[in-house]
């Protein structure tokens, strides 16, 4: 699996390269600026882009915008964004086209090799990997505002948070130490209360939930 990596801090970039290579990823390019990232994504056609949000020369959200532009040129290009802080806008922009193959992790997560590599693989396969802190903020913002989210039980909110991270019913059951049948019942209730169609497509399910949670007031 070929990866284009964009990170302006040398030590972190080098560490990510070594980690990805240790798990049999091929580093097509490891760059440090927005213009380099744009060229690499256009020329190398990688299987996934792992991108720091803030890149030179602007040090704002240049990495994210370069990745989104490449995704518009090549619909479905998997993009995993790394950020120092939780920014709900980044999650919203990533999810805007509804095509999947997107992820948003805080940089602290990359120090957990198993979690980071799992996120890379999930996004590269067309799934979704959202940082738990982002999901928690979205959930907190929607609770108690009179919307259907306020009708979910505490257990259903737990299940929804894990769903939004991109986890399957089996994985959620293992996390909560309950049966997969119980999780299926919770997810059915969640979709009913949120007014969302139930789908066997896990990726569309996650995107629908996140789009609902982050829609404008």
C-alpha cells in the first residue's frame, strides 16, 4: 500500500515513515509543505494520504485544503488528517462529500502504533476513522438542544460514539462486553430515534450519523 505523508516536523515525519514501513506500507513520498504535497498527490497517485493539517507556507489549514483539492480531482482518494487540536470544522470538511475514505486523528494518537496503523488501514479501505475526542465534542454539542439526540439512552450514546469512530457491531460488542445481538438492537433504536435509514454499509452508517450530529443549527 503506497502512502504519501505530509508533516513539517522532521522528527515526527521520520518517525511516521519508520512506523509505516515497519507495518509493510510503501512510502511513495514524505514531504513537508503544501506545494510538495499537491505535486506528490497529483504525480504519484498513492493509495492513501496521511496529512498534517498545518503545513508551510501558510501554517493554517494548508495540508487539509491540499488533500481536499486532490480528493476533488480524484474522488474517493483516502485521506487521514492529523491535527494538534480538536477542530470540528476539519471533521465537517472531510465528511462533506459523503464518499468515505476519510479520517481525523489527534497527533497524540500516532504514538499508539496499533491505533494509528488501524486507522490508516481502515481509511485506505474506504472506511472512516474519527478521533474519539471529536466525536465526544459533537455528541456533547447535540445533547439537550431539543433534537432527537436528546432522546437516546446513555447506552445508546455510548454505542453511537463507537459507531462514529468507525467500529463494527462486533467491535462495539467486544468493547462494551455485551452480545452482538444487543448492539444490533441498540443501533436499530438509534437510527429510528435519529430518523436515519438503517444500512448494512458501515461506512455510510457512520457518515450519516456524523453528518446529522454536525449539521448546522
